[in-house]
C-alpha cells in the first residue's frame, strides 16, 4: 500500500467520524429545539453548579439506548459526542491494521502501544480511585 493511499484512508476515517458525529449532534439539537419551548430551553441550558456532575458523568449503555428509543435529545447528543471521542481510537486501530498489512513491525508495535494506552485511559482509569479527586 502506498503512503498516499494510507494517508487518504486515515484522513477519511477522521473526516467521516467528525461529519457523522456532527450530524448526530445536529439531530439531537433539532430534537431538543422541537421538544422544549424557549423558556424550557433557557432553564435547561442555564449553568447550575449543583446540577452538573463534574467529573462523575455516567455513560450507561442501557440508559443511552433507552433514551435513543424514546428520541431523548440529550441521549442523541451524547451518542454524537461518543462517536467523536471514538474517532481517533478507530484511526489508531486502523493504522495498526495498515502497518500490519505492510508488514512494518516497528510501526505495528508502536501504534499498538498507542492504541493500548488510549484504551487503558478510556476504559480503566475511570475505575482508579486516584482519578476521582
């Protein structure tokens, strides 16, 4: 695989991930505007220190799925943000596969290490008490 092809594939992953995420968030915003009046919207969007769960935001797949099925705008926006967060992880995973197809062991090892660090920081660190300060 040529370097230009590889760069094109990787840039397409990033581009399509951002476009998909933006589209999902836009649908969620449209649902939000359709569901709530302007008075409700102002109170829902106002900053409330006691209402915002700083650093303790739960991402429960069952809750998100239930929200999607009921067309809850916040759940739709949450999925859009999750897609945006997953985009660079998919890009790194794709890079591992591309380097493996090229039989470039050094880059496979380095990129796999980056992927493992990303996955560790996303999946494991929320359960480490030190990070709940």
